[in-house]
């Protein structure tokens, strides 16, 4: 009696798909944003093969540069978000205190 199915032979699907929901436009917009921010695949495989995670050497720096380029879209989004978090209350305070 197998309750869990055949565990030794897993079945893999084609990849992640958008969930069936009532908001397919919103799901498409989120996936489009994520593809725009981070279009490349994670370069960890090449760094592990080169031995780039060991301290020292040029391979470690090239792997770090690749990872920074991989995360560049998210870093730009974080910088813009922090800018808005700081500037919106400051501008609101100026509008409230300095009504000219």
C-alpha cells in the first residue's frame, strides 16, 4: 500500500507557471517586472566550477562581480525605494510647515 506514490522516481514539470487566479493581468505584470529587474540566470554554477568561492585569487573577484551584476536590478530598486522613503516625508513636512 503506497500512500506517497513512487518517491524514488520524482516527476518534474516544465517549470513555474502563473497560478490560476482571478487576476491574470496582475500576475503577468509582476512576472514582467521580475523578468525586467533580473533577466539573467544565477551565475553560481560557473563560480563553483572555477573554485571562485575560495579566498584569494582573481576567480573570487570575478565571481563577486558576476553576482553584483546579477543583483544590479534589485539594488537599483532598493536605492529608489530608500530614496522615496526618505524624500516623501521630508517633502510632506516642507509642504505642511512652509505653506507659502
